[in-house]
């Protein structure tokens, strides 16, 4: 919009606003927390964002914004809402920090471009955000090996030699030759009043890419799916995932550092989708990405690798494995049976969430880095 405040990154980076420079911007409130300084004076810590950046800020007790928060009823329940800020740009420990003087909730009907605030694809995850995001993906081959340059075909053949000549397996496990066709996710935390033993029974949501939706919008011929499954293109699936990951406090996987996240990052790079969250740096850190496979010691050269199925068996958790296994995903996709793939994918998410809750009870509270 012509009269909308500019993006945060343009204010701070492009225009080179220095310490004390004043500006306005429409932003989403990501978090807001009231605290007191050593003298007992109140202030607010907040994190705000638009599609271009996420930045911390302070609202000191002598700022008009401090009273405006109370009058507007801003608080934890207001996280994710859009506000207009008047702020100065400063720094704290060599990191940009905003000092907010005014904060205003948008008036009802006040126009603002939500794509500018949240980024393209934000509407795909409306009402689906998770505090602790547990997810898993399924992938299949996406190219015809006979229709690629000779050098690429040779690379596929060499890789297949290490997998008993199975080119489909090689292509399905590579983001350069394969694609994501299912992404299941759910909330990892036990909600208040919920029986922890039955928490994993909650139905995960699954984004699926039917065969006829691989390059664009789902068509009229796409299969009818249960309400927990949503058909979309792979580009939409990637955009939706990064919005979910960006909104979560913690992302939980089983071997996500070894497969799921690198696959999603590379597919996003290939398809031009912003990978909004760094889930790969600090490989043994527990936040923002907790890889349960690594938490249990795998990947450190200490104990032998294992599968989610084996971990569930050892912990007394119901196995996620049923009639389908990973080798059956590509043939099922070729038949158009996307619902079977999604059901299989959702079972892995339920199992991963159960392992996570088990770790929360018996392991994580005793880790110094948790």
C-alpha cells in the first residue's frame, strides 16, 4: 500500500538509520513480556516482525507506549496481531534493538497488506500454529532420469550403485531429484486437562501434494480427503511449513537434522521459497530444533543408529508402522493413493510426539542445556 510504513529491514538496513533515528512501521507482535528493572520500574520486552525481519524491542516505563499497552489490553493473548509502532533504532550487545515510544492497535477495517506483514502463504496456516511443532515428511522421485543431462544421469546411477541399483530410492531421498508430497505436523505439548497417555491420539494435520497438484493449484480431479488432510502444491506446502516453524517456540523431529530439514531447505531454495527459520546451525543444540534422534545419542559416534519404530518399541510406545513402510511411499504416490501416504506420515508424527513427551518427563529436565 502506498501509505503503509516501510519494511523493518528497509528502515534499519537500506536507509541506514543510525542510533536514535525515528521511524514507524506496521509489524506483528511475536512476543510481549512484562518485567521489572533492578530499581523496580516496569518495562516490556517484545519481539516484532514483518515479512522482512524479526527484531527485539523495549518499551520503557516512561514511554507513552507503556500506558497504551494497558489501555489496549495488549498481552500474551495479543501475540500475532498487527500493530503500528513509532520507534527509534538502537543496539544492545551488537544486535539491533528497537525502542518503542508509541504502539497502536489497528482500527477495525484499517487496511494493511498482510503479505507484507506475515509473508506470502501465511493464510495457509491460519489456526494451525503449534507452540511445539512436531513434524515429519514423505518424499518421492520428481524427475525422469532419462530426461536429464547426461552428467546428472551418471550421478544418479553412481548413487544407485550404493543402494542396490535402486534409482527411485536415490531420487526420492534427494531434494535435487525428489519432492515433498506429504508433511504431517501436530502439537507436541500435553494440553491442560489432557491425559498424557492419550495425548498422542490427537489427529495431526497433513499437507499433501496430490500427483496432479505437483506444479500448481490442486485440480478438480484431486482426491477427496479427510478434514485433517489439505491438498496443495509443493510450493504452498513449503511456504506453510516455514510459517509454522517460524511461529513455533520449538521444532521437534526424529532425524530431522539428517533428512527432513535439509530436504526442505534445499527444495525451498530450488523453488524460491524463503526458508524463514534456521533449524540446522548448532547441530547439537536443543533449541530451536530438537532432533530426538540426536538427543538419544545417535550421530555422535557413540551408539549405533536406530529407527523411530525401534525407539518406540524400547520406550513402550505404540509403533507407528502399519501396513505401509517407507519403501511403499513412491509406488503409492504413482497409484495416486495420497491418503495412504498421509495416514502413514501422521502416524510417524504421533509417535515422534510420544517420544518427545517421554523425553520431557525422564531426560530433558536434567539436561543443563534444556
